[in-house]
């Protein structure tokens, strides 16, 4: 909790446990001392802008724990007004989102690895001496062929085969989905 000017006068017990200090040792703006130096100026500027505009504030940044480790937090502050609409206090929260940040980074890394593997498989598929087509969606509305099949069918590389297949054609083909034969033509 902070007064109308933004001076913090109360932290909950979890805050003191996180930073490893007592309430008597925490000066009014002591939370600045646990901010990562690369983010502190930006955070303080945005917080001050919100305070002056008397508008809610939200930001993410790392804070230093008592163990000496920086952990990511989602911090929010909202103005509290009296019945006449005058700003009387600020109520703020800080939520440790380190696990969420790590999970998002892991997902980004896995997606990058997946894209690399797909590109490798597409490159391998293009040099196979046999005709191969791959559906790009579950409904098989977009089906692309490798170079051998494109040449065999007289299509441009990358052309969507699904729009060119004539079910009444006498050309011989087989369609598989998830390893099961669906059709023979």
C-alpha cells in the first residue's frame, strides 16, 4: 500500500520473506534497492507516469531475492479513491512469474527446434527420387508435393495438389492419412 503520492507504507509478510528484511529496515522506497539495474529506470519512469496520471500501472521486471537470485515479477498498482473521486491510496501487487517466463522461453526454444526439423524434413522430401505429397492441414485442403511428384504431375513446385486432383481421373494414386490408406485412384 502506498499513499496518494506513491510513498509505500505497507508491504505484506511474503515481501519481507522474499527480500530477507524486516519492516523496520525497509525505507519508504526500499523496493528500488532490489530492482535489477537494467530495468530500474524504466520501471520507475512508468510508475511515476501512472502515478501522475492517477491511472493503473502494470509492468514486468526482475527483483533480487534474499538468496541473491533475480526472479521475474508481474507488478500492478491501482489507484484507490474516496467517495468524491479523490485519490487517497495506491494498492499494489507483485506476483512471481519466473516459472511462467521460463516456460514461455522453453516453448519458444521448442518451436524453433520444431521449425528447424520441419525445414530439414522438407529439404529431404524435395530430393527423394519418388513422388511424395504432404497435407498441410487435417482436412487436406492444402497438399504440397515434392519436386519428383510435381514433375510427374506437371505442376509447379509448391502448387496445391488438392485443387488439381480429379476424382474421376484414371491416373493411379493412393491417399493415406495418419498411415491409413484412404483412397486408391
